[in-house]
C-alpha cells in the first residue's frame, strides 16, 4: 500500500465501486474489511457489511469506505488519468460514463458513483509544459469546445492549424 492513498467515501457501494474501477484500469482488490458481527454499527450498515476496501489501480493504492449517506463526491476532487493515446481515452471514457455516468466539459466526467475523473493523454500534458503561450491558449480554446478530449484536434490547435 502507498504511504498516501486516496480514501473515497461511498454509501454502501465501496466494494462494487472498487471492482468496477479494477475492471476498467486493471489492478486488484487487495483487502476487504467488514463491520464486526458482534458490535454496534452505524446505520444503515449491519455486522458483516463491507466497511473498507483497499484496491490498486495502475500501481497506485486506493481505499473505498462505506461511510454512509452523509457525504457525496464533488468536483473539488477528481482523479486525473494520464492516458497513453486517444484509444485509451476513448476506452476509459466509454467505460466510466456507462450505466449512469455522465460526460462533463474539457475532458472531465462523472462515473456512476458520482466520482469525477479527468482523462488526458501524456502528449497533451507535455504540450502544456512547453511554455508556448500562444500554442497553449489555442489548445485551451479548442479544449473548451469538447467533452471527451480529442488529442489530434488539441495538438492541431496548439500547432496553429484551424479546426
């Protein structure tokens, strides 16, 4: 387990969510901790229900906690994925928005649990790091017209080609 791991709060779907993410990104469900059978548990949970799931995605560790209905996800926190290429963006985007997920602006999306994700290719992240102000501005202007990012269009805009 990593020394620092995001702990994601769910309302009863911690194991389901961890298995969903592992099915998309690969990795493993590493440990499942359950509420004790012989001790009081917070509503709506009962003894034996899943409390915490530790899982690994792309080599990084995460925790999924069944904390109850008090808190939900907001866009203030998202998981950003550096994709190898457009095909990987497409595959992750389709999987994460399936069955109740929803696309958002500029490469963001929410999965069916309400967790926000950002999908971008490493190539685009590298263009941001060039320091080429006009190119970056053109690329950002193009990005503002997108939901799922289109690497070819963003690169063309960076290079000054009309979309």
